[in-house]
């Protein structure tokens, strides 16, 4: 006589395993999404600060004997050459894209004076879609805190 031992998994076993994975996945997804959003906001902040420091260094070094600045808006961080973003020499623009779902408010343009690197102070505020907020504070000597 043949032994009738069960072999493998039943359909119910597989459905139960899939249900458990789905429940765990749905509980973890909001956490993962929060980490991704927070990472995007941090990366955008670092990109803005790096661009501003680069523009400040260009001004302090007197590159092209003019002022340099940074403008944040429209989904781009733009390092520009000139007295203002509106009056810039666009051929020298250097741009970095940031997530368009990040809201940018506050002082969006900083122009650094030639040789001293000073600028008008202000605060640039970034807000993620999940309402995380990051402030970048620039003082009159061009120091940035975030």
C-alpha cells in the first residue's frame, strides 16, 4: 500500500502567506514614503546651499570681474552671473533640478558682492508634499544655517 503523505503547500497556505505579506507591506509603505520624502528635502537643501556657496566663492574670487548669485524657483536651482537673476548673462547659468512638488517660499534670490561675498540676508523655506519644512537662513555676510 502506498503512503499518502501530503506534499507541498495548499492553495490556502499560499493565500495566507500572500495576505500576511500584503498586510506587512501596507503597514510599512507610509514609513518608507516618509523616509524618501525626507531624503528628497535634505538633498534639495544641500544642493541649494552648495550652489549658494559656489556663487559666493565665484564672487569673492572676482571671476569675470562681476557679482554672482543663486536663484531657486520653477523646479531649478540656478547659479547665475550678474547683478540680478533678471539681468543675468544667461549663457553662464548653471542649473540643478529639484523636485517640482517641493514648495519654495521666502527669499529665492541671493546675489553675492564682488570680493566680499556679502549678500542681503533672508530665509528660504522648502516644504515637501507631506508638510515637512526646511529653512535655509542666509545672513548678511553670506553664512548659511539649515
